C-alpha cells in the first residue's frame, strides 16, 4: 500500500501545481527573471485608456531582424509571443510623432532621457548597434528601461503597439 502512496501523492501534487500555474498564467501573472525590472511575479493589467509616456507595459516584440538577432545572442528569452519570444516589461518613453535622438544617450523632443546611456558593446564585449532614432511612426512606441544593460528601443527601435498586452504591475518582486 505504501509503495502506491508515494507515486499517487507525487502525481496529485504535480497536477495541483500545474493547475495553479495554468490559472495564474490565464489570470495574467508572469514571472520576470530578467534584470531590466525587479525580479519576481508581475501581472498584466488591462489598459482601459490610450497608452501614455511613462506607462510600464508588457509587450510582445515584433519579429524583426534586430529582435531575432537579440534572441540568438541571448538578450531575449523564449516565450509565448509570436516568434517564440517572451513578453518584455518596458517603460513607454515616446509615442507617435515624437522625435528620438540617439547619440551616446537618448533625447526625446530635445530633452535628455535619464539613465539612457547608449553602449557600443554588450556585456560580453560584442559590438551592439544602436537604432538610428527619428520620428516614432504611427501605431508604434519607443520603449526604455533604466537598467544600464537593458536591450530596449535604443537598439531595436520603436515597436508596433499591436504587441501591447497591458500595463505591467508588480505583485511580488525584489530588487537584485
């Protein structure tokens, strides 16, 4: 009888844990394991208004050459977005019509964006090419993270707002 109890217990526990993970996922909960924002559990909250500069959002990156290369280089993780990418948590720094200057830092409509140093090499010493900047096109957003080594629109450019999943809300996080 005891020999059956252990496998039954483990099977039951596995089913219970899988069910809880599925319910959390369907409820919009996500685990952030990248340092661009605090590590931990986050929730995707429905956006019931137009996106605004300063909003912290979950967004699926588009399948551009820069994004595909970033996945190959290990900057982005696998996930359930189109192309097999994980959603990004980034702050909206500029919206359509705003002008983004990219030099050794970012300026939006002539104002410097804090914590926006642009690097020419990644953490492994490999060359990294910044986006040329310009006017954010219609239905796009320029995304930013204040984390110094973040891979964001500084390098991959504005992204379509069609990938917007919602606002990013921390549930249980801790700083590294």
